[in-house]
């Protein structure tokens, strides 16, 4: 099972792209693991990170062998339980940190891992149902799956990249135990990310055209957008009885049923 070219903020690379330098790798990890208000995607990454931290903090003892599918730069390795052994799988070695580089989906023995995770990459799976079955195969009985996917984000119509609803994720993992789907940010985060993304696209267009992008001014713009986004989040919480929802991101966790 192969995956088409990326277009999301923190997914693994596409085949054939150049290897990142050490400085670029460090920057990639830093902006994802410790996002700053001067980043266009700050609120998106912060809400994702907060829910990832809660998940890893709540893991019971015994999670030792971990598989990270399409691992990218592996910015969240330090969140794993102490003593855990993580195997990073990707389709190329652009980031230089993958342990297994292959376009074969999960070339591992049955019952090999206690936790299988795919952070901001599962939406590239050409056949999500088949991918879920393979994840189930390589997990030990009672093992955990962690999937995060963007719900509102720009993408290329030329790829097979998908957008999932909560209902669709629950259907894919319907025969698992302890299924939970968490929204990593709502309308306010969507607004901040989409607005910040538009400003970033304008900044890049100016840079490509050879014009001065005046980076400090753009950082000020991102900071202002994120502050407004945080204010809108507070307003959004006051409207918690609204039956409608618009999540920025979705995080699914579940357990493989015991044998």
C-alpha cells in the first residue's frame, strides 16, 4: 500500500524528495513539538499536541513496542512511555530518521506491537479499511491504536488524500474496543488555521516573486491571528450547547480486542 504526495502540515514526505539537512530536521521537529504563536498553524498544532499528551499520559503500563506509521520527522517520540521502543516506518528517508523505509504497508509479523500510531498521515491510506485490518494484525491483543487526521485542511485534488468525519472513523474501527474520537480544536482553530494559511501563501508568493516578505511583519500577523483565534475559542466554549460542530482535526483511539 503506497501513499501519494503530502499536502498537510505535519505528515511524512513523498517519495523522491531530497533529504533534509540537520538544521531543517531540527526546525521541523521544533515547530511541531513546540509550536509558537508566530506560526500560522500554532493553534492547530497546540490543540493536537494537548490531546496527544493526554493520551500518552493515560496509557497503562506495558506499552513497550511502538510502531509509528509514516513517521515523518518523529517530533513526538519523547511523549512515548519511558522505556518504549519505537519503530518508525516511512516510504522514503527524506527526514533521515525512519527505521524501516518501504512502500509495503506494515511488513511486520503478527502481534508485534503494543501501540500502533499514525499522526497526521492515515488520510493518505488508499484503502483505510484494509489499513485498519493490517494495523489490527500487527497489534498484540489488547494493544492500542492512535490515529490523527485533519478534517479541515487544504489538499491536492490529484492525490487520494481523504477527509474523514467522526462517523467514518468509527465505522472503520467499528469492531475494536474502547473507541474514542476527540476533536483537536473547533471552529475557532479552523478559522485561525485557514486565515494563517492564506497569509502564509501570500508570504511565499512574494518570496517566489523575489519581493521582500518582511518576515517580522508576517510573524506579527500570525501572532495577531492566533490571539483572535484564542478569543474566539473562549466564545465558542460559551456556545457548548450548539448541536453542530466543525473540528479542525480528529483523533481516534481504540484497543484491539483480547484474543
